[in-house]
């Protein structure tokens, strides 16, 4: 073997060891959808908030249980929580709440009462008005000063402030130290589990799934008829990983099996079959190794799509084997390589041109697919160039009957392409396919990138319906120069939102300013209380209270002048724990917070509501990514048109305008059939399917070029085109069975395009003399 062959073989061995080590480590596969999406928000802080919030929510799993009776429901929840805790898969499982001190919240706010709680708006600075207010409080159904003593809150201002704090969802209550949700079918108990690591770590996923399945199985045996609902990032990530692994195994195994059968049927040689697999494995190993070196991880879409691209990488091996098939005793491995090398180079470059279009896409996942495909094709090409001539030194047994059949098919195809009836039929089919394009629809929704199982979606929908909580991913980002400005802008935002039309799905907003009023609002509340203060002791005394109470209240009012409530003090309380994610803290521009809509918010309504508010922006990751998908789909369409024009010019320069046009026609026919297939199948046009059309152009030009280079005189070229086409068709056609909508459209478009390009490359090919 020549030195270049040894060097390439050594490089493949090294990449194989590296790839195996990375895959065995268990951290090479990335299931985080956010990680493969682009940074679409104009504000980098918004992207930071998205990832931070995703990490916070992704660290816990949520469970809801309902049994035949309320007592059984509570017992079942405690049993399952105990089982999950003992499994060791969770860092902590929170089922029972610690005894709640009802006075904890009021004690914290009492020193700040004059600042956080404004007096009733209808009060005037007169003894009669204040005395009437105190009297109404004394005879109210809730009793005399229901939460706080008269010496603390004589007007009920702080009591009203505390009553509207969103400390707990209105649908959640505490019974026997458990979180209970009422429903028409019976009460549910909710508990959560904290993960021991990232939700996207395969090992964490496996431990959580095993523990959950075992706990569910045990629970159902003890509590027949128990309903168990669960949701969390860990379940979605695990579902995506298992789905991808299943698809990879199905696509790669089926593809390999079909290609092996095809190889054995055509070449009838175990040696050729093994060498063909060598080219595929070399491409896959090299592509995986390079992607891991560059990115440090592989996305699920890369693995699924890459397993299809490997079927294309066998094309170069196929063309070389086809030459071997027809050479007979005159076989010279290096002369044969030199003979087909120009066609191989053209085929490689046109195909790489198609994948290079993916490199300009904004999606990290899409760029990784491009790198994976480009490296895999180059590695397979180099394997043919450096290794196959050394490994095929002897001629193979002749197959005269097979070659005569191929010669007859080729001649028949050339004659058919010149028949007027065939040409009219082709034109009619083209018109019919063109009419089907009116059924095409466009869908740029990012949800097409991944489709969770129906069970998970149904359970999350049910949990959202029961709790009123949603995982829409929509929030409002509020920025300011400091804490005071952020809180003031939050208050202006909430005031604006209160005036927007309410929907049944919208259930209010979570905001820090609800718990901590802005300094300006605190000062306004303080001034209002000071206006009423001179008459307050008299009103209290007239209502039967001791004079010392009024005096103490006035002293507290004066003391609060230098005691503002700050976010820092509030964050240190226990009851602030569920809301700490609302405060993003210091930023390069000052400070920032998040306002969360509850329920199912409407993105467009919120966007209109925040217009004109300084420092406030709507963050809707799914919507912004979908919008970017649409923009790049339009760019890809123009890129396709430009690529067609460029290829036409190059073909015209190389073969003449008429022949160049004939060579281009199979690609155009492939693009038309791909679009018609999408329309008839009801699959929408997306960025992925548009980029697939660019690949159809690259593949579709290869086949007539090879036919033109030697297919009319040498049927071995025709054999190579057929086998290469079938390999590509098998590989991408299997993507139609993917559970990912984007990959379904991608695979269908490429498969139909390649099929049409192959057939038309024969029908459109006329003898060189006539051309």
C-alpha cells in the first residue's frame, strides 16, 4: 500500500478510537432543543434569561396523583414520593410542606406597612372618615382586624395588601401539609422532585425513568385505578433521546441492509460489500470525530440526518465498483480510478455546494448537520481515492448477461427520450404537477423541529389545566438603570396590562413589584398615610382604643421614613423562594427582572401592550425563532434560484447551451416532483424542505453529468448511476418515517427529487452525435 493509503488508514483508526471514547462517555449526545436554536433575541440579556429560566425549571420534575378517595390520594402521593426519594435518582422529593407559620408574611411586612400598603382611596383626612373606616372593619364578616392587631393595621391597609399577594396559585390549597388541587373528578396531590444533575444528561434521564417506572408500577399494585400525571424537562429530553436512538437504529440498520442487498445483487461479491461498508463507516467516523472536536457534542437531528447522508457517501464507491464490473481481465485499479476521477470530482463538488448552503443557516444544529455531511462525504471520497485501488488489485468475474441488459435499458431510454409521444406525456405530467403546487402551504413553526410523544403532551396539558400554570416560554423582560427604575417600570407595565382585554386563559402576572413596591410608590404611600396621621389617634380613641395605640402608630410612621423595603431584604425570606427567578439582578446596563404571565398568554396581545414602555420587551423564543425560520426560508428560495442559474451557466460553458440545458432538466424535474409530493402529502414547506431542494439540485446534476461523461458508450457508468441513485433514495426515503416533522419533509423532498432526477437523466439523454 502506498504511503498516502497508510496515512489515511492510520487517521481513520485514530478517529475511530476518539469517536468511540466520546460516545461511550455518555455526554456526546445533546438533547437540549434550546441549545441547537439560534440567538434570536436582539437583547443578549433576553437570551441569558431564557437559558437561566430553562435551567431553573428543568431541574425539577412535577407529579400529580389522584386515587379513588381523598384519603387514598394523599396516601398514594406520600408512598410514591417516598419510593422516589429512596431510589436515589432525585436530589430531593418535596411532598409534605413544613408547618406554615401564618404570621411569617405579616411579620415581615409590618415594619414596612406604611410604605407598601396604601390607605383606601376614598379616605379623607378627617376624623369622621377614619372613624367610619375603623367601625366598618370592626363589624366586617371577617372579624375584628382578621390578620393583624388593631395597633398594627387599624385601617386594614396592610391586611388588604397581604390578601392580594400571589403567594400561591388560587387553585392550590394546603391540606395535611400536602399541596391539593380541586377538580370535578376529585382532588389531586402535587409534589416535585429535584434532579441529581442536568435534565439533558443521559445518565440522569435513565435513573429518573427507572425510578419513576418502578414507583408507578408499585403504586398501581397498591392503589388500583390511581391516575399519575408527570411533566418536566427530563421526561421530554429522555423522550427525544429515545426517539432519536430508535430512528437512528431503524434508519441506519434498514439503510445498511438495503444497500448490502443491493450491492450483493449487483456485484455479487462479499469483498465489494465489505469495501462498500468501509467507505460508509469511514465517512461516519470522520464526520462524528470532526463534529465532536469542533462542537464537543452531537445534536439529535445531526445523528438522525447524518445516518441518511451516509447512504449518499457510498456513491463514490459505487462508481468505482461499476468500472470494476465492466473491466474484465484488462482491470487496472489506478487507471480505472483515473478514468472516473473527473466525474467523481464534479459529483463531489456539486453535492458539497448543496450542503454548503446549510452553513449559512442561523441554526447551530443545521450548521452541524452541514459540517457532518461535508466531512462524511469527503472522508468517503478519500477512502475511494487512497484505499480502494490498493484493495481491489484483481479483476472480478464478468457478468455479460447483466451488462447486456443494462445496455438494452440504456438504448431504450435514449430512444424513448426522442419519441414525440413520450415528450408530450412528460409535458402533460409537468403541467399536472405544476397544478398541484397550488395545494402547497408554508409552516415555519419551530415546533416542527421536534415532536414529543402524545402521552407527554397530554399529561402536560392536563397539569396546566389543573394548576393554571403553563410552560409557554413567554415572559416580559424589564430593564433599568437600578433597582428603583426596574420596579417603577414594572408597575407601569402592570398598570398597562390591567387595561388590556382579558381572556379565559390569562390568569394574571407574577412580578417582583407586587411584593416590593418601587421607592417612588413607597414614598407616595408614606405621604398619603402622613396626610391621614393627624386625625388617626383621635379616630381610634373615639372608637374605643387606648391613646397609647394611636401614639405608637404615629411613632412607627415616622420611623418608617428611613426604612424602605428593598428587593435584597425580600429575597432573603422563605416565602420569596418560588419567586426568586423573577429577579435577574445586576446587568451590564444596571438591573433587570422578569414578569411572568400566568395561564396561556397571547403573545401578540402582550406585544401590543408593551409598545412604548421604556425598558420593557416581550420575549417569546418560539415565535422569534419561527419568524427567523420564515426569513431564512425566503432567503433559501432565492439561493436556490441563484444556484440554478449558476449551475446552468457552468453547464452551458462546459457543454454548450443546448446540452447544458438538457443536463439541468433532470434537476428541475426533481425539484418539481419534490414540491408536488409535499403538496399532495400535506407536508408544509419549511426551511428544511427548501434546503432539501438545494440538495436535489446538487444530486440531480450528478447523474446526467456521469451519463454524459461516458454512459452512452460504457454501460458501467449507467450501472453506477442506478446503484448510487438507489442508495441515496433508500437513505433519504427512510427519513419519511421519522417522528420529527422537519425531517419527514426533508427526506420526502430529497427522495422524490432524486427519483425524478435519475429517471429524467435517462429520458433526457440524447446521443452525442444528435446533440
